[in-house]
C-alpha cells in the first residue's frame, strides 16, 4: 500500500483543513508531517467552526487515527489549549491521537528568541508568526533540541534548563524585555498532559499500517511557496512543505508515495512579508479580502490578496509531482465582472513563463482575462450545474497545468464541496 500526500500549492491558507476533513472518511490514518502551531487549519460542519494548529484535521472523524509526525514541532501550551477545546466539543481525543517521540518541542525561550529576532530585523522582518518555529528548527538542525521522547526519560528537566539557559545567553545580544515565568508554568502543565497520550515511534507505526494495507493521508501545513529550500527565501517557513517533506517528516521511503493531492485557491493570498507578483492593492484586492474573509486563522492578520498565478502554480505542481488538484474558495470570485489569471511575467525586460530564482526581484505579471459570473454557487452540488464562465476558468487551468481538478470547494462547510 502507498501513502497519499495532501499539501498546499501557494503561500499557505489554501483550505487544507477543510479538504482533509472531507477526505478523511476514505482513509484509516491522517498524519501531519511538518510545521507546527503556525498552521491554522479551519474546519466547518454542523454549525461548528474550529481551527486546528498542531493536531491533524481528521480528528473529528472518530474512526480515523491521527498521527503528529516526527517532522512537526509542538508547543505544549498551544497543544493543551487545542485539547481542551476538542474535549469541550466532546471529541474522544485520546482514543485516536498519536504523537511521534521524535517530534521536537517548542520551548518558551524559543518563542522569546523568535520575537526578539523579528523585532531586531526592523523593516527586513520576514513576517514570522512568533510561535518559536524558526528557533526550534534551528535547534533541531543544530542538534540541541528536545524531543517528545525526552519528556518520559530521567534528566529531562536538566536538559530543559541547559537549553533554556543557553537561549537566555543568546537573548543578551538583543535589547528585548521578556518574562518567561508564566508561560513556563503552563508549558510544564502541557508536558504533563502530553505524557497522557500515546507516544509512539511513528516511523515504525506508519510503515506497519502501510504493510497492513491501511489507507494513509499525509497532511502538510503552510504551502509549497513557503518551503525552506524552494520557496520565496528568506520569506519562508523553517521546514520542507513539499511532498519530499512527507518522507522525512514521517519516515517513509519515496517509493511509498502514492497520489499527491495539491490544493490551491481560485486566487492567491499571502500573510506577512515577501514577494507576491499578482498582489492587488486596489478595490479588487479589497473585495477578495472581504468576500474571502482573508484574515489569518492563526495570527488574525489581514492577508494580501491577488489574482491566480499560473507560473507559480505550475512550479508547485512540478516540485510536488501533483497527480490531482483541488480548487478552493471559488465562491469568493462570484460577482466579479472579470477575473484575471497571470500567465507570464516580464523579468529584466523579457517575457518568461516560470518562477525564477530571482523571485524577490520585480516580476511584472501578464494577465489573461475571463468573464465573471454572478450566480451564487455555494449550494451547487454538481459540476454540470456550475456557471459556464466558471467551468471555462477551470478548463483553462487544467489545460495550462496539465493536471485534472478533481474537487471544487464552493464554500467553507464540508458539505459545500463538488467531487468530480
């Protein structure tokens, strides 16, 4: 049996949480393979709206096993808050949530280092979520980090104190005031809570499930264009968000990857700093933001909005080996007289159809224009009933990208989904 991978193809916020929730009944296991509480996966059903940050998006399906993989970084305080909210919703969380012993811990001092570093950058800041993600991954690659498996071993507190004191020495380089005590107290409460869960050697468990022919979906966080290697560096996250990250983030071999499901919005958004060739700073951009409720699920920050970027989308499809596409938030485009799609860029006076290394340099988009539609599509449940203007838009994207669009999300609720 092979493992399917679901990931975002833009700068995150593509609607992965909803789609995982929709697809979960097809799978026995949902496994997060990278990122941390900087993710915000929103799910809506039965008049409930819920945002998950660390926990896989299959958690509301009682028959589904959910695994937090080794590539994820965990903040015990945020984890504790998530668990409380799920228990309040009568989710039997301990029955179907497993945590990799190899997943790294975000310490209180990691969050302080993140905030101090970002403040020191001034105008060159990258737009961090200030969750301590970057410093945690730095300690991971620097071989200093603490992992979930450490919390059940003797000497954990000594390891914690050693790393925290090291961080405090680093913080002396910044003129940055902080108080670690209150957060630290809750942090250790979160550690005690984590101890009550199933802590597993996830690489063995995931491969065992595959040998038992269980269906597994690997869930990515953030988006392809935020990948540490292939994203718009340095305005990126600190992990590999692309399909290859599922191998290292769960401990599976490349030949175990099956379908690669890529999610993209019908337009583009971005939170924080960094290049955005199709960004709209006009009435159309503001309309997209208002109609799409484009405010970060984790940070609350308003998202930058723009038209769909085909060179960037084709780049993401190439990097991930995408086999099928899902388009989300199509309903947000309802009411536009015309809709634009970027097909090429002007870069250094030349027309190009790919995303270059110099993505941080000015890229002037060249657009193809489509006629819009006014029909409310949120209640439509069949592809054949969609407005012709919208199906023309879909056919063009499929033709240009060379991958079929299998699912169309026409609203935030799990029921507002068309499967072709």
